[in-house]
């Protein structure tokens, strides 16, 4: 992965070299190994390179043979060797061995249809010199980020694009303001949803889409869309048959991601099923000891070290664990926000930031991870909730049906006092079986409580903007006829996977230190397979990721296969208030809060007092989320205003 | 849906429940599964052990509900 940026001035005026240089330089953490600029009348492309494939001749921006087409590319095309052979057979002549050049020739041959044939992760810009046309494109699920904006220029407009918004702010014409609607989405879905970003005037290209700019027009299209089959469309085959197919597909996806690299590839090993499966698969493709990395937490509540050690011992990997304390998280949090460039409702990105630094310092710059498995194969509690809420909604008068909630959350059995209150909150919210967001309403309603902390003017603005309604209007045609689990997966993949897990907690934390993540569970063939599976093979009864466990029962120890699902989490308020970092006192100082204008100073002060009194320990789920959201938003606002 | 297909699906459900060290069939989970997979809506009186307690009974119950027997 790398950093890309560029400017297209539709008036044909020369692009300022200083701005292009500054934009490229601001992305140097994404590509510390080389920086390249290419420009001609009205256009300039920048590239910060992380060298992974074709170390010798893969520098960018790169052109085709007659320099009629130029590219700045961030990412990988894992099937580039197969595509290259095919293009050579069609008469194309290659001057490098890189995957980047395959895109140039593939686009020449097939236009935007070529993106559908690429198996990979990317954000790219293509400039057609003859047509004076800029095309931006992003991978199917949003692994690689891509933002763009436009500002008026003399006789036209400047279109600017970049891997990260911070590069766009290098142009003095780009406003440095938070977008209230972006905040509303962040405080509902835990993230903005492309095309919206949290910055006024800056758009994020949605996954699976391209956009083409010419001197007088702007045209958008999609080459892929996340879809699920009609509820009644049952794919034939038994669990055993589907499991065999899943296994073959995941093995091939992992092989491509492990072997297609000219530098060593390591793996993250979290102690969960997903990374255990991918690491076990990798073991078959190398005689060398696999290098694995993991996070350990000083706070035992969050630590998964026991499971990690179990897998390390089984696979015999060369393993290193980074131990993270609450204080580490608190101290590094401003850097994390600066990289994420979004409000954060959890601190879980901070340990990932520290881990990628550790990986890079250990001499690695590519890691395979298990991200995407939960979303594609049905691993989250919110999906099980979708099934349970649907079951109860079909007979809301039933006294027996609500009892099933005890199977979802076994801790309720140990704490009967909590059960009635929890059940009330769980079932009283929008239990309408026709609601396409039946699964996600409780989470969204809980998160949107953060908006009560905003200043009254902003609150009024939010009353006119319902982020959830806006999102639901974008669901594909026919989604009403999908299985409730499929609808829940679409919502989760569109919001939290693309906007948070692959972004704020994924690409942005990895690339902060020039480390590329590779995600076998997001391979296009695997995504196609997973979305077509009968829902019961994603979640059988209430058993999550049923088919994955079935397919890989021989590779993963029983203790890991059958362990209670534990989402990756990190301490939130405890990271800020056990041992208060210096930056915190400054940012919540009353005068600062008033100047900021985003939050209601009294409401924030009251929340902070509560956190201080309890030293961040034993806070409610909402308070943990709210304090993290407030602090990250204040940091983001200050960092954005200060960009120069 | 033919009887073999029903038997296979119920076997998969039971195998899953057994693998969780759940010796007795989980009634509510099974009821939810029946509604979801076979479209059989159950009322409270039908969710009892005599109907849903064993694989063979379950298959017969489903066939009966689907009008196959």
C-alpha cells in the first residue's frame, strides 16, 4: 500500500508544484521509501511509495508505452500475474514486473470493466492525456481509502484527491471545518459512511465505485455492489459441501496474499478463530517459521494471551507480543486521532497503532489478518440479535420467546437482576419485523445519545437530519426481500467494516507506520461465496460462524473453536483517567471547550468529573463511548484547524 | 422439500447443538430455526419437548407442518 494524491485544474492552469509536493510529503508515513510527482498542463499526480512488489522498477506515477495514460496507485492486485499473462497474449508490452502496470494495460483493454477482474485492495487515479480525463476508483469493500474535494479556481475548479484528508488540507482553498452531518453519522454509526466524511466539502469515494472528471463533467459508476440473494433463493448443498468450497476458497485467498510479495509477510494472531485459521493455512505455504505478532493487555479483562499462546505452540510460529497498558493508550491517543481523522467512540484503534509501529520496528511491512470474517461469515452478536429480534417480533405477545435472550447473553443467567432491565431495553426499541434496520436500531439509538452532549445549535441541526433514514435509502433494490441476517450484514459491512474496522482501526493505524494489511476473508471470491450461503450456514441456530468452524475444525484447537465470542476491545475511560495524560487537561479546559463550540461545556464537564471521580473505572458502556467520542472530536477539531 | 433434505438439515442442527455440549435439544433455538428455515410458525402450545425433543420427531413434525405427510 502507498499514499496517492493529485490535483486536476479543469481550467488547464498549471498545478502548483509546491502544493503537490506538500500533499505527497504529508502522506510519507504511508510510503516512506520513495516519493514521485508527475505533472503537465492542469494535472499533477503524487505518490508516496511503500515498496512491496517489484522493488526495482515499480516507482510511480507510471505511464503506459506512449505516455497517453498515467497512474498513481495505492494497493495490491493479487492476481496480477494471471492478468499480466492474459494481457501479454493480447499484445500488450510491459516494461516492469509490477502489478501497477497491469492496471494501465488492463484499463486500456477493458476500461472500467477491468476493475471487476482485479482481485485486490486499491485506491487509484488514472489520467488520460488525450481525453484530459481523471478517473478515481476504489476496491470493493473499502480497504484502501480515497478522499476528494473541489475548490473554485480561476476559470474552472481544482479537483483534489488523496489517500487521507490531511493531504487535501495542503491546498489553502480547502476549508478546515468539521461537517455537522458527518458528526451526526459518527455519533450514530460509529463512523461516517462514504460518500460523507467528517470534513465539510470533502467526500470519500464509496467502495466498489469509480468517478470520472473531465473539464466540464463528473460521472460516477459502480463496478461491484454488495448484494445478498432473495430470502427464498436457497443455494443447494449440504453443510459439508459448502464447507469444502469455503475451505478451498479461503486457502487460495490466503495463498495469494501470503505469496504475492517481494518482501517477507507476517501475520497477526489475535487468539480468535479467524487469524488462527489464516495463520494455520499459511503454515502450508512456507518451510520457514512464520512470523506472528499479537497484542497483550496489562488489563486482564481485555487480554487474550492464553489463546494466542495455545495457537503459537500448535503452529510453532516465531511470535512476538506487544504488551499495552492503559497509560500507553492515553498517551498515544492524539496521534491515533491525527491518523484516523474521524471521531472515535472506542480506543481500540490505539493498540493497533502501537502494534503496527512494533511490526515495522521488527523489520516487517506486510501482515495477513483475519479482518472481515465476522462480517462475511456471521460472527457478531449483532447478527445473532438480528435473528432473535426477528423471532420475537413475529409474535410480540409471546411470553416464551423473549427467554431466548438468555442464549445470546449467558451472563444474564449469572446476573438475573440485570436481565429484566436488559431485556426491556433490548426489546422495547423499534421491534418492527419490516424495519430493514431491525438489527442495528438499539446500537444506533445508544450511540446517538452522545448528541445530547453537543451544543444546542448543533442539536437543532441534527433534528433535521436523520442519519439512519439517509443510510437506509441507500440499501440496494430488493433488500426488503433479503433474510434479516443478510440485511444486518449489509448494514454492518457498509457502516462499521468500511468506515471503522478497515479504516480508523485498520488501514489508518497500519499505514501510520507503513505497514500493509492483507485480508483473505475479503477476497472477492470469498465474499461472493459468503453472501450466497444459506443464512443458516452463517449462523446455525445461534452458533455464529458455523461454517467456518465446520470447515477448519482440524486446524484450530477445540478451545479456540468453542471459546465464547470475545470482540476485540481496549480500555476506554480507564486509559484517560487512571493516569491523566497532559494533553487531556488542556483540551477540556473550560475556555477551550467554549471556543470549540461543538459540545455543551457544562455537559462535558459533568461527564469528565464523573470519569475523574471514578478514575475511569467501572464506567457504563455509554459513558465509555461518550468520553472517547468527546475527546477524539475535540482533538480532531484542533488538529484540523492547525493543519498547515 | 423432500424428507431426506429435511432429515439432513435437522441432522446438521442437532450436530451443532451436540458440539456445544448441549445434550438436550435447545427448544427455543430449535423453534427459531424451524420458523426461519422452514417457514413454520409455531405457537406456544407447539413448543414442547414431546414435539421438539428428538430428531425423528422433529422431521415428522416438519413434514406434517409442510404438508408432506
